[in-house]
């Protein structure tokens, strides 16, 4: 696990994502969101779009009727701040046309 305050590289975040995908799909969803943000901030729009879509696909597998169900488990991933709640509406609001 990387230090949550240090800015992790996109490659480090992708390694974390791959590990989490097999063990904790919610954590992987949070990391996919962080990867979308990181690539957007780097100006890599095509890769950011891919991670937005990955995040949205993962979110489809989770219930989202209550705040408890969509609350993030971490404040940040690899130095990328996460929203308090993570659901398709938040992702689409934050990324607009990339979603």
C-alpha cells in the first residue's frame, strides 16, 4: 500500500488497482476513480475516459440506495482526494463528457 499522502504515479495506482480488483472491488472502484482524476490532471483525456468508464462499470455492481452504500472507505488514494460518496451521479458530475 502506498503512503496515502504522497502523490503516487499512475503506474503505482494501476498496480494497486490490479491487486484490489481481486480482493476488494469497492477499493478497486475508488482507485479507478483516482486513476481517472490523475490522468485528467495530467491532460491525458483518452486514458482518463477509460478509467471513468472502468469506475462506472464497477459501480454498476454495487447497491446505491443509501448514503452508507456509496460512502467511500478512504479519504484519498495515492494522494488523490476521493469524494465522500461515490456513485455514478458523482462520477458523471465530476467528469462530464468523459463519462
